[in-house]
C-alpha cells in the first residue's frame, strides 16, 4: 500500500468574533475542530455537510491559505504546518485550489492568457513562446479554444470561467487539488461536464482531490471516500458506496434521505431534522448534533463522541457505537 500524500492530524481553525475596545468580550468560532484524515495518491476524498459546517475552511487551512490554530498538516512526508511563506513556495506548486465562484476568483482586469500563465510566472516555469504554447495547450485541455487567451473573463459564461480556473490550477502540474464546491455556482446541465472533465484530468495527470460539495449524488460519483462534517467536526468517514448505501451516523442518514429519487413512484423515507444548526459561537455541550438527533441520550449531552473505527473502512463519531 502506498504512503499517503496528505495527512491531516487533529486540525483546528478558530476565528475570533466580536471584541470591542482592547479586545474585550471576544468570542471564538471553532470553524474546524479536531479534524483528521488521510489521502492516498490518486484518491478523491469528498467532503459534505450543510453550509457553515467547516468544509471550505478545512480545505483552505490544509493549503495554508488560513493559518491553522492547532494540529498538523503533512504533505508528502513533510510537516508544512508552520512553514513560512518562502518555505511554503515549493509546496504551493504541488498544492492548488479550484475556487467555488468563477466570477470572483478571476481578475477581471487580466486576459485569460495572463490568468492561466500567472502561476508559470510566479514559479519561473516558462517564458516567451513556451509560455504562450503552454497556455494554449491548457485551454485546449479544459475544452476551450486557444484564441480565447486574448479575451477577458466577463466575455465568458460561468461554466467557461470555471474551466479557466481549472486551467490555472493545472498550470504548475500539481499533485493535489482542493476543489472547493467547483460546480455549485454552475447550471445543472454544465455540472456533469465539469465533473467528468475533472475525472479525466485526474487520470491523465495522476491528481489527488479533496472534493468539497453540497450535492451528495455528485460527490458519490467522483469520490473514493466520503467524509461528513457537522459544526466543524467529522462525524462519519468511509468508502463512497458503503457510506452512501449504508449510512451509520444519524446526521448522514438525514442528509442522504434528502436526495431526490428519479422514480416518482418509488417510496423513500424522508428524515426531517428538527430545529436549526446551532451557532458555532455557542455550540451545545457533548455531541454537537444532539440538539437535532432523534436518538439523543443523556450521555450525548455530557461527553463528546470521538471518531472511532466501527469496521476496517468506516469511522463514526456517535455514542450509539460505544
């Protein structure tokens, strides 16, 4: 078995909220709270959960776009948790990101050619004619015409802009890419095209993905394994097919029950959770999901469940599996 390309150990990312004069009355938002997982080369780990659960913050912290509060990030055997900007530069080339919003992630003042070639300039990988040829090749690889290099982002549709963002991420030939909800801002008709392209690129360039999304059916399609997050914590982690067809955590069961069934005559039990997601400024004691869980017990309010192995390839954080 190959060594993991990425190990995330007890990762935490806290933000300070509020705070008046001289920092009084400061409160802490635990956006990512003790998250651990590994990724093997060529694997795709899907990360799902409701808005505000910490998915995107996890991805950005792993790439050191946010400074981690605690924990360790080990990439290709090297601990990059506390590296400085200059020390991080070689790893920046190997770790890239596809952003959620293709309208906000592209500089409207730059041509497509300059956007895609900017990583080449930063890492001094190509110049002159070779630079132009690489830009043309990258645009073709993501399904765009090479002559688009002279145009500006506002001249393109959302799906085309996302393809430009993907070309930019590929420019430095990375090994690991965080896909931060790359299809959520796109039309449904375009989403499948982009996901299929990402799968083709993964095979061609031997890429490893952390794929963050809301759409569980799409995550199942592209992911090797799936991690389910709730209020900054991983509550279940397992093989994609296994987790999809046999969810164990009550929250995972509720999420999967919300997926529409193509056959209108098919009967499917819908699990409707009561109440709202608790505020991350004031999370409940014990299990973060207990205020909405239909199986909550006394121990759930007193002790926080830890992510534990319930089988060889399944981890769940729930007192039902004590």
